[in-house]
C-alpha cells in the first residue's frame, strides 16, 4: 500500500527517503524584527519529525523592501543566520532534509510594511493591495539579482541542504515573467526571453554562489488564471530556460496576486487540482517535478506519483492539520490521520489575527503549551453534546486517563458540522467528524446517542465533572409570519430533505456564510434563489479566498443578491422586504423561505445545573455562538486542563 509514495528519490547529492515535501508556507511565527523564536523552531521541528522527506522553510526575503509582512522571515543580513541555523539543525535532527525558499515580494506589499513604494517591473500596481509602485531601473534589477545570490550564500551557511527560488504567486520574479504584470519595453520585457531574463540572471547568480553540486529548485505559477497571464505551455518554455541555467527541481504551483484562490485552494475546489499542470511539465522537462495544490491525503499523493503526474508531492496545509501524516501513512494508520478540509482557517487567521491557526488542529502554533499529559487524578466525566467541541474534549480527556461518557440527543455525532457537510462541496467536513469519532473510540470514550439529558439524569449519573456542549438554536428575526407561514423551512429541513423533486422559488434570509452556502446548494439543484441580507456586504464573515469563489459561483448560477435590505414580513406566498435605499416595500414571490440570520446559545441546561455543586464547563456555541474552530479549541484546552 502507498508503495509509490514511500520510494526514495535522488536530487543531485541528496537522497529523499520518500516523495512527501512540505512546501514553503508562512508560519506567522516570526517576530516583527525578523527574529526566530523557540515557537518558530518547534513548529518546523514538529513538521520534520512527522516523516516528510524534506521541509522547505517559508519564504525568506532577500531584501528589506521585499518583505510582504512584518512577520515574514528574512535572509538579507548575517544577523538572521543564527535563527535560520537553529531551524535547519532542528529539521536535520529529525532525519529530514532542511530546505529554504528565497523570495522578493515586489509590488505585492505596501508602504505600510516596507516604508517606501514597492518595486515592480512596470508601473502597474498590485491588483489587490493597489497603491503606487516604483518601476525598477536597470541598476535596481542588478542589485536585487546580487541580493538573491547573497541570500543563497547565507542559506548554505545556515545549514540548509536545498535552496528554492520563489518564482510564483505574483511575487517579483513572477511579476517579471508574466505579461500580466510586465509591460517593459527594454531587455527585461517583451517576449518570453526578455521577461525571463531577470529569473535567468538570478538562477545564474545563485548557482555561482552555491556551487555546481548544491541542489536548486524553482517554483513557478504554471497558470495564473488571468487574461494575458502565464499558461502551462509558456511556463514549460520558461522552465526549460531556468533548467538550462542550473535548476535541478521544479515546483508547479498556480495563481498570482489577482487569483489567490489558486494559491490556497478552498474546499470548493477539487483535490489535487493542479496535478494536470505538473503532469504536463513532467512530460516536457528532464528534472524531477513537484506537484502542489489541495493534496490532502496520502492516498491522493500516492496516486499522483503512481500515475506519473509528478515525482514529488508538496503537502502544506495537510502537515499543519496533522504533522505526523507521513509517519502514520507509512505505518498504515490512515484512519489516524487528521485531514485538512481546506477551510482556509489558516489563511483567515493570518490576515485577521496575525497568527496562524487551524480548525482541525488546535495545537498548531501552540505545540509546547498543548502537550497531552496523563492525569494524576482520573475522574468520571460527563459530556452533554456530540458536536465538534464536545467530541474533541471527550477524546482528549479520555486520552489523559479520565473516564468519559458523552451523551448526544440525536442519533448521530457531529452537531452543526454534520449538517454543514450535506452540500457536495463541503463533504470533506465529514473527515473531521469521522476522525473525532475514531479518536473517541480509540481512547475509550463511552458514547451514548439518542439520549436526552435532563437535570435529574445528571444527578442520577453523578459525574465528578460536567461539560456542556449543547450548542445553539436558530435566532429568528421578530417579524410577522416567520413562525407561522407555511413556506418557512428550517435549514436542517432544506439540507436533509432537499427540494423533494421540485425547483421552488427560494428566498434565503441572511447572507452570511451559511446563507451563501445554502443558496449555492439550492441553485445547484435548479432553484431560482434570492438572498436578502441586511448588511451592505454579502458573505462578510467568510474567509476572503473562499468568499471570492462562493460569490463567483452564486453569480454564475444567477442568484439574486439584495444587500442593505430588511425582511419586513413573511406571507403565505412570499416575503415583503425593504431596501434602505428605497422607502417603499417590495414583495418577492417565493415557494419557500429559509431563514439563516444567526444562532443563539442554548443555555437552558446550564441554568438548571449550575448550582448542583458539580464543576461545570461550557464549550462552544452554548457559551456564545461562534465557529467550529473556537469550539474545538475550547474542547482541546479544557480536555488538557481538567
């Protein structure tokens, strides 16, 4: 089983023990001055210890003006060598090949980060950050080429054993390569040879500094998915040029600053969605090829290798979700793997919180403080509620040695996640539910389903600790007809029972994440759908990349979006709404109305048991309506605490 994935491969003098590579992935565990802490080192050591053949440290900027975030790693000065060396040593100590990626952000940064106008090949600003840029003069280009060479020297001195040049994702090298961002008319623009000149000079300079025997990789966005951008055919010609100059390995990625959904693909996109690109490149070049992009399981990875679509697979978010995935796969413990569900929580937390977090792995970035330690005082613990928070608490507490009994009112475990996994594009959420169930069984949690828990039942059960994970209930708006109109359907009814063969005209009230998802689901089934949202923005609480994909699909399916619009009342044959830009009410005919305006905590059981004299903990939505990530984190932390 997985024979292709666990065969060795050589790149120059390096022998990789298997075909799994962790690609460069921002950790946001770098201090604002570029220094590396124990958390940073531990993050990389844990990933290396999990069994990949090689880990590529996140992009290190070769110049002060090249950083894209205050928390980006740096390699433009000798003062960073000590921290980089610690990371390289920690990875090597675990039997993993330490590699590093060097990078310049170009126009894809802002004066707020670098204190000056960003460099760019042409007077074209970043389409997402916008703002003025400074088109590079010839002397600027030569200076940055030298900085890439100096950075390469430092990478070797720090103890890394492979170097990767970041030529993808809309950063500076990609900006020169692509006619989307390079409209220069000198020797660094124009045709493919001219646009490749900057990259070729960097490869030559790097090769000169690291010597002929040191392995060198080049990462490219083989497809940019923008008008006039790079495609696979042109990227193959670029790769042939850089390989001729000394590149030994290529990583085939996609996307740029205008198409981030192809850089960090959400769950709405197919697994291994870029494998066709790597396969085309592999047929055309004579060096090993790495494939990346939603490769979230060893089985998928093995098939890519077995089918000849790549020589190596890059698993990034998958090793954030479960750093031990390679070891578990090698040992045949596939059921023990915590699978990345591509929710992009990791990306969202970076941009909104300035730190990396993971929905399925609450220990990410907290590795040392969230070690599971056996309890010295085992207790009889009762958990009420089998959603993600209750389940995570239960198996962690049981792993520590507590006697844990979990009670769920319904016939299946999973709570709101179970409901959310009904739609075709969120089926992978089931992998998280199944993982939690398996861990609960593995560590001996006593599972009781279809069991209603009352205060009297709790008193008779006599737990030493009580954990309430009873979730939340729909919070319906106080408008006439919402509780009485026959056309109002619950979210649960719609998702579980569907349209029952018809294509009813549907109004979805609430344009948050759930509203957008159910609207997309119903439009996929052929229903004419209108979303009514009181805020001025649809999907405001959705992670940015995922939101872009969802809104694009809603538009493609003809879903009507009414923002800044209030629901006034629900009639037997439709709804009356009022736009804030219009003083007159408007009637929308509908055969069904789905109200998803939010949830409120279900605190009823807590209010009845809080004075029983039993230590009580609340987890997740029953405390405050929030995300599954928050519930799982609370469960994991309390499970380690009691």
